[in-house]
């Protein structure tokens, strides 16, 4: 008993570790989200021939816009505005069909289209101009912070933690940043920060070698994100994700009338000695800017453990529901591929590829390293129409490699899409090559025996 008593006594007075400061509680109901979805996407042509960039089909069954919307909803950010402009009808239809908010709550998704107003009749000229032209709606929004996102990026991001960081720093503006190498630094906005993550310098797409050397980030700062000191990712690149304090955003838009956040308003805010901070992120992020980046991001989903996670039950990617049966597959060798609902596959081989909903493939065909977006119908609703092939299918004995096939396409029998001459760029009728990747345009009709 004496021994037990002594043990209890010594434990009672053992020095305790210091208490950690409690984290700021975050009310995401006080955060408004603005998604910029009006981009023309010229570098993604011909995928943007009939739709805006955020409306492009990704991963077989998603649209690019689903990524920022889903990340916002998963972060409990439920006041969402989507600003649209270019070829936006399919994007609007997708949003209306997909996102139905509870009538008995303050959650909403509003679409703000380019429209004539009393004070302006111009199209949106840039990211900042798009927000400025809709300022009257944001002023009426009960929010302390505004999160500004792009409609054409891929990531899995906890915005609630970013808001908590902004509150702890009492920041006017927080920019989400990603460690990148020198090649990526030349195409991004690059920040320099101090030991507290406060932004001390910012340059948009720096090319000069001397300037790049000056913008390198100290290893002691990069180590906070788990970056290996031997890595070549010496720079902090802006992800195009901005978190503004309410009044700081309104004031900046009025003080600087120029068009773009990265090129114009952020440097202005930095010159004002404002409270700007970097929120460092070290997860997956991809800006879908070119055919090559779009192709690689899709094919990467077929890997056993893709960096972009579409399978998380705690952070799902929301999209439209398809009232379709499961895929039907007959005598096909399948390797590392995604086959979506309603597909009917009789091909010999499908490897490292994605087949979207209602993809129909006939026997003897081989598909490798390709993304087929699928079809909106099994049978064309309008017969003998120049924009609608009659049979929406991949014919018999075709060979398709490193190809993107857009929606509602007919590929005849014996077609070979293999880029036999290893071309980087080439233009044909409803088919082209971009960045060494064959792209078949929406609604194309490729005749029997065609070889590219």
C-alpha cells in the first residue's frame, strides 16, 4: 500500500506538457465562394469548340467544374457563385441538373452570367474584372471572407484549414501556394515569403534567370510542407486560389480598376504593404491549360494509386447521376482502365484508358492510352443530320492509341488512330493532333479504313 501511495503522489506532481493554444473556430457559413468559370480555353481547342473549359468532361463522368464545387461543399462552404461567359449553356444545364440545395437552409449555388448593366456593357476582361462587374451581388452576401477559385483545376483541398490560417494571421489576403520547380515557375505567379509565411515579393510568370534566383524559397520554409531539401522545387507558385477578407477585396477592386488578380491587383496589394500571406499546400494540383495537361491528368486516373483521389467517401466529387445500367463487357482483355456506366464493350483489348458513359465498341478493336468521353445517346435523336452521326460507336478491328475522342462520335471499321508519322500538330476535318495527341472532335464521323 505504501508503494502504491508513493507512486500516486509522484505522478500527481509530475510536470505536465504546456497546453497548446486552441485553434480558431471556423464558421464556414461566413465564407462566400466565387468560382471563375468563364474562360474561353483557346489552348484546349478543339475540346472547347462547343463548350467552355469548366464544362469539359473529365475522368469519364465528371465535368471540370465539379472539382471546385465539390471541394467547396466538402469544406462546408455553401454560398457559391459561379461566374460564366463563354459557351456556357452546357455548363448551366449541368449545374442545374446536378446541384440541388436544400430549400430550408441558407445554402445556394448561383450562376452569374455576363450581362449588360447600367454602368458597363463590356464582356469580362479578366479574373478581377469578372468579380468587379458582379460586386453588387457579393456586397449583399453575408460573408466575412470570399474564396476565389478557378473552374478548371484539379485538387483535393480543405478550404476550412485555409480560412483558419487566415484568421490566425488576421490576413487581408491569403494565396494558396505549391512548391514547384524552375520550369513550372516560368508559367505561374511566384511568391517570396518570410519565416512567418508573409508574402514579401510576387512576380507573374518570371522568365529572367536572375529574378528567378531571387525568388527561390529558403529550405527552412519549404520543409514546413514536407519538401525534401534535395528537391528542385525551390519556388512557391500561386495556385490561383485566393482568400480575401471581405472589405479588403471590395477596396482593392475599387482602388485598382485593372483586369487581372495575378498580373495587376495582387502586386498592387503588395505595394500597399497589406497583410498578404501564403498558405503552403503540398498535395495534388493540376491546372488544365493544354491538351497535353488534360490528357495526362485523365490517363493518370487509370494508375493503381492515382494522385487525384476520386474514390474518397469523405471528400467525394459530385456530378450528374446517370440512369444507366452497369457496363457490359464481352471477351475483352482489360488492364488499368475505367469503364463507365452503360458501356457495351466487345473489343479485344482496353488498356490504360477511360471509356465514358454509353461507349460502344465492336469486336476486334484495340484501345490503348486513350480517353473516350462516351455518348449522350445510344441512338442519334435526329436522323440524317450533318451534326449527328447515325451510329455512335467504335467500329470493328480499329486500333486507337494516345487519342482523345469527344462526345457522340462514330468511328468506322478498320480505322487506325496511331499518329503513324509522329506528328506534334496537324489539322484535318473534325480530327487533329495537338501536342502529339490525336483529338477527335465532338460529333465527328470517321469513315471506314481511315488511317492517321
